[in-house]
């Protein structure tokens, strides 16, 4: 995976986390977020987006620093480096 993909994951994660933490109205009323807001309530959707943001940022950082590698012959699967 190229470095720019890892950077994209980190930025997307930070964006999602910021939208949840700062409770941006335009973020939570976006048509893609409305389903989560309708099902989980606004605070539940904020938790989901905060966790999603943390996950995406951590995934991008782990890949950028070489903590996740793709084993030979694994196709699209990644593994933790021991």
C-alpha cells in the first residue's frame, strides 16, 4: 500500500473523529450520517463516528510505520508484524 493511502486513512479518521467530538451539525445531518442518527440517536452516531475515526487513523498509522504487512501469497490480507 503506498504511503499516500496511509495518509488518506489518517486524515479520514481525524475528520470523522473531529465531526463526532465537535458535534458538527453539517456532519451529522449529511445524508450518509442520517441513518446512524435515526437508528442510534445523535449521541450514538457520534460514538460510532468517533470509534470509526480512531480505527481509521490507527490503521493508517500502523500501516505507515510498518506495523502491518502483507505476507507473500496472502492476496489482500494483512498481518501484524511480530
